[in-house]
């Protein structure tokens, strides 16, 4: 909305204000073909990514029968993903971003084809394939995807106008919500219906859409001279971050939320012995978060009229903490046993409390997406173009490391106490810490998108 007063010489002349929207604004897709191609390609290929992510775990468990072997997929790839996030950001700032995306996409595609080949070998030569090539290929795929994500995020302000960046980020939230809702469910159906080789092949086919979206981008060379990837380039990014209190605070508040508000590691225990329902309950609660993300993005029309990003981010994360604590309260109520015995079978689930818990987890997904839209927009509009890649790389380290720290905190606290305490205590701690941070960091609290300052 325009902040300029009416012309003094024409006091009766009406000012035409932009129409307020309720639903997501599709203008970035309609008016900017490069963004539309990239968005469609990313949405379709992202479904394939989640298909493979889930199917790989099922494949490894089918071969080994060992849950820890499945857990190693994420553990082995964590450190390379962090390095790839930092390195990928430097590549995005130093080279043509379209070229970086093309190369990283080809590497990811090759890794998927390698997984298809291993699945085809399974049983064809009288034995099961070794596990270590799967770890190598999934790590290679994760590294390539991390570099692609850091680069793709930094591209948005180059292919849409600055005033549309928040709306573009809202559309990206819709894509992510669809990926996270459709991909895991599709993986289970495909594995049961057509087997592992064809399931992985589906990802390879869907990945084609993402590659075509990347190829359709214009050339995106650096707008200014930037240090080549290496320690000096990384130090430049860190030095800039030290002088960027608003961007720095956007990272800090996300770390607080993800470290203290991650109940997902507790869901198997909750499904087995607290709410009942076993793996079905885990699936319902996991999907609930994605539904919240999707609905927020769908009704994101008002984001174009919000300018106080710091306040919006702070309130959204505090609401995230409240929903997390409420989820924990539902689990505490179920743990009392007042509602009768439960079990891992679906017919022994506490359905009313499961639905209530799902509503609160949907609330965490919705509030987290509000925060993500404004944090991403702040990062992309307040930072200069020559720093966006590196800052996106640091951002990926934050969003990759924060949830894993959160899993350790929640899991450790649950072992020492009870399964409902981590979300209750963590949610309340989030509210208190964010309130203090907003009070202490006045520039973040007063951040105005009409005059973006890092």
C-alpha cells in the first residue's frame, strides 16, 4: 500500500489502492515466465525427491531389517550437506547461477539413475546389493540438492521484481507443502504397487521437469566482482553477516524455534504407546504439519500488505511455540490413561486426541510458514545480490542443523523425563526467548520492508 499522502493541489483526488487479496497472489507466475517455469519444475521434481527419500529408507530396511541402517542415511549425509550449503552459496555468488543449477541438477540426476541401477540389480544376480553404494549415492544426491537449493533461492530477486519477492516465497511454500504431502504418501503406494526399481525411476522421470525449468532460465552472471569460492569468499560472507543485525537475527530466531520446537522424533513413541495407532498415527501427525504449511501459503494474499517483517516473524514464531506447547499438552492428557488403553494397531487409537494433536501440529506448520515467508523475503531483499548465495548457504546450514539439534534435545529430554515434556517446555521456552530477543534487538523489531536494511 502506498504511504505517500494525496497531492496537496488535488485534495479530493482519490488514491487507487491495490486490492487486498485473501488467496495467494499468482502474479509472479502469470507475469514472469522464467519464475513460472522454475516454480513448476521445482514443484514436480520435489515430489520425486520425497518419493526417493522415503523409498530409500524402505529399500535399506528391506535389505537389512535394521532401523539404525536406515537412520545412517541422514547421519552420513549431514556433514557433507553443511559443507555443500556453504560451498554452494559461494558458487552461486561467483559464477552464473543458471550454470551452477544445471551442473548440480545433472549430478543429482546421475545419482538417482545410480539408485535405479542398484534397485534393478537387487535379486537379479542371486543376492542383495551392498548398502554402502546407497549411502554414497544418497549423500551425493543430498549434496547436489543442497547446492541447487542455495542457488535457486538466490535467483528469485533476479527474475521477479523486489515487490513480488514475498509473493514468490509464498508460492514456494505452496510447492513445498504439496511436495511434503504428496511425495511420502506416493512413495508408499508406488513401492507396494510397482516395486523399488520403478519407484526410483518415477523420481528420475519427474526430475526432468525440474531440469527443464532450470534450462529455461536466462543467464544469471554475477552483477559485481566476487571472490572465488574459498576461505576468503566465506570470510567475506561472515563479515557481512556481522554488520547485518536484521538478517543475523532472522537466523537466530529460526534456530530457537527449530531447536526447541521439534516433536517429530517423539512421534513413533507417541503412536505406539500414548495416542496409539502406530505408523498410521505417525503419518497423520507428520502430514498435518505439511497441511498447515500448504494452507498458509494458499491464503497468503495479505503478505503483500505487511511491512513490519520483524514483528510479523516474532509473532509467528511465538505462535509456533504456543501450538507446540498445546500439542505437548494433548500428549500429556493422553498419557494419563483416562481415555482407556491404546496400542500400536490402528483400531486401538485415541481418535479424538489424535485429531486435536493434528490440529495443533497443523498450527505449527502454518505459523512456521508465515515466519519462513518473511524471513526469506528479508534475506533476499535486504542483502546485496553479490552476498545472496553465501547467505543462502548459511541459511541452509541453519535449517539443516537446527532440526537435528532439536531432535537430539527432544529425544534426550524424553528419555530423562517423559514424552510430553519436550514439546510443552520447548514451546513455552520459545515464547519467552523470542519475546526477549524482540525486546533486545530494536532494529529487527522496527524492520520495515519499504526500506529494507540488512
